[in-house]
C-alpha cells in the first residue's frame, strides 16, 4: 500500500471520529444534570452501527488507525464474550470499542476547549 493511500485512510478515519464527536457535543446541550450519563448514552448511540464498526474492511482501518485499538481488551469486552479459540477474530466488537474510545477522547477534548 502506498503512503498516500495510508495517510488518506488515516485522515478519513479521524475525520469520521471528529464528525461523530462534534455531533455528540451538539446533542448534549447545556444542561449539566446527568451530563456524564447522557454523554455515555449519546456516544454509544452515535457509535453503534457506524460504518467504521460494522464492516470487516473498515473495522480493520479502525483497529489500524485508532488511538485505542486495544480498548476491548482493557474494558473487558473481549474477555466477557468468552471467545472460543476456534472462533473468528472479533473485528467488529474490537473496532466498536476502539471507535467509541476515540470518540470519547475527542468529545472530552472538544468539551475542554468550549
């Protein structure tokens, strides 16, 4: 793969993360009550079924370019699902955790700069 294509894939991934994070911040509003709970719910809603977490090709991009590619191992998702040794690699599960962690980090950055 040429470096230009890899850079474009990286940039596309992080643009998608930023777009979702900006949508999350916009949906939060100004109400401070239960903000953490709402933040968790809105992030999960915005990330669930995002195109970077549902197809193996883009899941691989998510895991390749994410700043949190191992999130599924650290938050317990991987262990909790008890994947069998012979099971297919859970690209979508791990990509979903990584994408959500990247969005969460970006939302926190956006909220600190507001």
